[in-house]
C-alpha cells in the first residue's frame, strides 16, 4: 500500500507540473480570471460527489458550523489571490519559472509563521530561504541584474500560497475536509469569474482555452486532490512533501517538451538551488510522525 501511495503522489506531481503548461497556454491568450473562474468552479462540481459520499457514509450527522463558512471564505479569498497572481504571472513568464517560483511557498511557510505568529523558525528554514532567494535570482535574471515582471508576480503568488497553506493548517483542520475544500473552490471560482466578466469581456474562446480549463479542472484539481487525500493516509508527511516537490521539476520538463521552453545553464543552477531549498525545508520533518493535513490541496495548480 505504501508503494502504491508513493506512486500516486508521483503521478500527482507530474500532473501538477504539466498543469503549468496548460496555464501557460491560457496565459498566452491573455486569460487570467475567466480561466481561473471556470476551472475552479468546474473542479468544485467534480469534488461534489465525493462530498456527498462523505456526508452519506462517513459523517452522515455532520452539520456545517457557522465558523466553517467564515474560514472557507478566508481560505477561498486567499486562494483567489494566489491563483490570480500565478495565472497573471504566466502571461509574462515560462511554465518552468512559474513552477519553481511557486514551490517557494514551502520555504516561506516557516518564515511567515515566525514573523506573524511568532513560531520559532528552525535554522534550516532560514538557510533554505537564503538558498531559495539566490536560486530565484539566477532563475529570473539568468545572472544579469534584470528581473522579469512575470517572475515578480509569481513571487507574489507564492506568498499568497504560503498564507493559504497556513490558513488550512491552522484553521481548516478542525472541519470536515471535503466540504471545506469544495467551499473554498466555489469562493475562489466565483471571485475570479466575477472579475473576469468585467475585465476580460473581449477574450476569444477556442479549443485550446477550453482544453486547458478542462485539463486543469479534472486532473490538476479534481483527480489529483482526491488521490492526494488517499495517498497521504498511507505515506509519512515528509515523504509526501518530498515527492510533491518534484512538481517544479516536471513543470520545467513539460515546458521544454510541449512549449519549447529552454533554460540557460545559470537558470538551471537557479532551479537546482530552489529544489535543494525545498528539500531542506522539509528535512526537519523527517523525524515527525502523524498524518499530514491537507495543506498541499491546490497550491500552485
């Protein structure tokens, strides 16, 4: 069962990496909010049967408390900001860059927890931030002092993914996860779609855009979330985090194979630094036991 769970998480990381390609295709057409709104709402519809099953079989007497609605609204709003910044950044940068910069949220979580919640940061976390910062510089600038606008936007998105992880870890864990997930997906989708109706009226619809919406909704959000929930019941938290961190590597590979995106050696070095920083940020978790919460639910997808 452990091997099946690890393979399922590897499949999830591949799909999440390839989703950056679909998002990049939509971004090249100038679609940010309508694309996000459509795929998140479609994902909510996909998750609905699982919510109904949980309500019918596992928690038939569960009633959604008032504070769950409040925290679903907070999580959905932060998810909206993260998804909007990420998709806007993909209008101006590559799928590979977006994948690696988005993965910085794993490194930023302990730092934000220290700055705002005064939770003590491990020295490895501090070193990982410095390493990731250097990697992001090399990736974005190719060694020259000129930062890409899209990469700066992606960095802002990574910060909002960080807050989303913290909200889920600190507050959402007290509620039934499937209904909470669907609630935040609906809120995120409605906010994106609401802005898109006014901001992207003239956006052309075509098969490429529709394909990107369907692919990311069904596979990246719907299928992979469900697989992740199952797999993390059978895989230790640190193992799951390490396997899922391969998402950024697959984003670069898929961008190279499908979009002809290339990286110069200094950018590859930057990717390597970010990847090592992500691994280091999880190193201190190896000796911890217990079930990981759903903090990787839709980060970066």
